[in-house]
């Protein structure tokens, strides 16, 4: 049985599993399943660093997800749903630890949570959630 021909990325043979993961990522991206697509691209790139278009798609998708997480977190923050906001900023910062808007807002949200806990423990708890 003859081996299937291998496609090449640069000068090295590309593992078929990397190509399958790349194709899966592209399909998932088209279905709007961004987080799953990102994981598929990560798997493809773990097998074949520099694989295109997986590398480009991953970069685009990561940037898009970071911004989406941040924008949704800001809405939660403004509605004083701090735990939800913090969870989204954590997701954004896991993808891009240097994303300054998320760093700044996350620090403010943690400070606000701390102050609200202080108010609640001092006996002003009923109105503190609306402060």
C-alpha cells in the first residue's frame, strides 16, 4: 500500500494530522464556533509550527475573541455583574496576557469588589450592591 502524498509547508513535509486540524479549524470558524476553531488551529500549529493558513487564522481569531470578551466584560462591569466581567477578562488575558484594556478594567473590577465587600461587612450591605 503506497503512502498518501504529504503536502508541504515550506520545505518540510506537513503531517496529515496537522492538515486535518487546520481544515477542522477553518470549518469551525465558518460555523461561528470560534473557541473550538482556535483550539483546532492550536493543535495544527503544535504539529506543524508556521502552517498557513492556520497561523494567520489563529492570529485573527485570537484578536477577535480577545476584543469580544473584553467588550462583553465591559457591559457586565457597567451592569455591576463583576464576577461575569472578571471571568471574561480572565479569558481575554489567557489569550493575550498583554492586552492592556482588560488588565486595567480587571484591576478596577477587583477593587470595586473589594470595596463592596467592605461595605457589606460594615453593615451597609443592603445598599452597597447599588453603589
